[in-house]
């Protein structure tokens, strides 16, 4: 039961995040008011939004991260990768643990924009931590 809930939770969250990146490619600025506000809230520093190619790469990775638990849940044959599904879960969990841990870096407050720090504490880190837990539980259940 928990596997089902976590699988679909990951799919919904990662799909939504991928769709937000597609929206940004199309010129959208939410959650900002303008391009600079978006950069401050999402990237934390800089004056330039990532390139189209960078955004497409991130979207593809997020889609793969969204689909992987579904593929595993429905036991779709992936060939050789079937032997390493648990390691893929562990790898994804590690990525989100590292991202969620950004909140603990004391020096980051000096480098990143204050809006990014606020959004990171309020939204980004908690979502990443929940994804870490979800992928890690799926890793433990898969073994």
C-alpha cells in the first residue's frame, strides 16, 4: 500500500515540477513577478536564466525521475537495468537528500538572494526532503 502511495506521489510531484520548467521555457515567470524576481526566487543568484538546452535537460531528467517508480511499480521490463532498480532508487534518494540539505549550509545565506533563502526554507527543501523519503522507502521496499 505504501509503495502505491509513494509511487504516485513521486509521479505527481515530479511531473508538476517538470511542467513548471516547461512553463519557464515558454516565458513564464511564476513564482516571480518578472524575470529577475524569478531568478532570485528559483536560482538564488545571477542575472541570466539557464539556457534552453539546460532547461530541456532538466525537464527530461525530471520526467525520468517521475516515470521510474511507475515503471518499477508496474514491473515493466527494462532489460539489464532491472538488476539495478534498487540502486536507481538509492541514487534518486541521495540527490534529493543533498538538495534538501542546502538549507543547512550556513555560508549559503551570504551568497544567495534572500528570496531564495526564504523559498528554500519554506518550499524547496521540504519538498526535496519528502522526495528523499519517498525514494528511500521505495528503495527499502524493493530490496
